[in-house]
């Protein structure tokens, strides 16, 4: 098997073994029925026209081939959603602050089978659950740094909210020994 790496961003392809090509998932530079299989891992939720990209994946795969997509459940890392809403709420003086951005919500593990079924006869979901146990607030705070641009758009005071989150997580770890985050991702195996 000879893998080919595709991404819309040239920078992402820098460290990927050759051959690679810059390509938009909604317009793949491949002939119809030309590949044995395709992987679309944690990326379809970024694509502007998701149905068009799914159509392209179905087009380029040979009959009998397989497409495997992956994404997150809407319930993935819910503890971080609650932490952000509580911290922002405390800072803003309201019950609950605005929900943090969820990139995968456009193609969640719950919605994906229906979207993929438009092009594939069989779509099997394989759930991949896990737990992250954090024993210091630092990894949570480092993760929250990625909310900065989004928080500004929603008038959430970023630094204060992150500091409040640090207090909440530290108190939680002191009481329970760890702050646990439930993860739920999954694979969608598409054939037919
Ligand atoms: C979360 S990363 C996942 C990367 C990789 N598949 C992995 O599992 O590590 C999402 C990737 O999708 C790419 N992407 C976003 N929109 C795209 C599009 N329309 N066509 C192709 N790639 C796209 C981004 O450049 C980024 O590299």
C-alpha cells in the first residue's frame, strides 16, 4: 500500500512522509475509484461543505474500499464545558457564562452516521471512550489558552476566567486528588 497525505494547509504537511499534496477535501485531486481506502481523521468538522467532502471521499474510493472518519462526541470532555461556563459565570456575575466553542459540533459522533449514510451503504460507529485524570491545574489552564480569540468575541474577560478556572480546579484536586475529564471520540467505518 502506498499512502498519500492530503491537507488544505501546506504547513501541516511539512513533517508528513512523502508523497503529499495540498488539497481541499471538497475537491480531491484524485480520479474516481482510484484508492483502496481513505482516512478523514478529526477533520471533516473543519470543512465548509461537509456533504461535498463526504461525496468526494465516496467518489475516490474503489468499490469494496473503506473510508474511516473520526470525530468527538457532543459529550466529549463535558467537564471542561462546565468548568468554563462556571468560571465565566462567576467572573461575569451570572449563573452560567457562554458555552465554550466546540469545533467538532458540526460533525459530532452522534450526527456523523446520518451525514455519511448519504453516500455509504454501511456506517459502523466504534466508540473510543477514555478518562484524563489531571493532578495539577496546569494542563487544563494550558488547554484554555486556545479559547482566547473566541472568548474575546463573546465579551468574556479571558484572563480573569482562566484564573477563576485555576482556583476551581485546584480546589477540586485538593479535595479529590484529581480532576477527571471524560473523553469520548470514535471512528466511523464506512463501506458500500
Ligand atoms: C484537527 S486537525 C487533524 C489532523 C490529522 N488528520 C490528525 O488526525 O492528526 C484538522 C486538519 O484538517 C485540515 N483541514 C481543514 N479543512 C480542510 C479542507 N477543507 N480540506 C482538507 N483539509 C482540511 C486542517 O488543515 C488540519 O490539518
